[in-house]
C-alpha cells in the first residue's frame, strides 16, 4: 500500500491480536491488487441489545486510482467472522475493478437482438 493502513475500533476494547488480524487481511488485499492507495478499516459494536448478543459492524474504505471501494458488513456475532466477510467482499469488488481496468468486462452492444429470443 502506498499510504498507511488506518484502523479504528469503536465501542469495543482494542487488542493487538485484532489489529494484527486486520493488518494481515489488508496485506493480503495489497498482494492481490497492488494499486491500493489507502485502506481504512472501522470496527464497531454500534448496538448493544441485551437479548441478541454482540453484533459488529465492519467498514472498509479502499482508495484506488479513479475512485473508492466501500464495503460494509453488519451483524456477525464474532468480530473475526465480520472481518472475514468484509475482506472477502472487498476482494470481490477489487476483482471487478481490476477486470474493468483491463477492459475484460463483457459489454452488451446496443441495438442487437438476441438470436434465441428475437429481442
């Protein structure tokens, strides 16, 4: 990454293990797609429901050339599951972005009819 990773933890006790896990996940994204310019990760427990247990929200903002990729994942009862789901979604969005950069996205031509349906 060209800019440092920014980690914010709200409403839960921060730990070195949690931060190391986030750094590991972010480094794997950077190995996958090396044009990430910034990465901000926010982990929080916004709702403290007595009957439903702990729910976490993870937000990942990735700065890439020409835009930003934003991922939000809510309501996993385990912070590590919420992080896994959020980083998996970020990787899928980076894959889509990389395909667009390469021009490998399938484009439908306007005005052509589908041979099977005649539309």
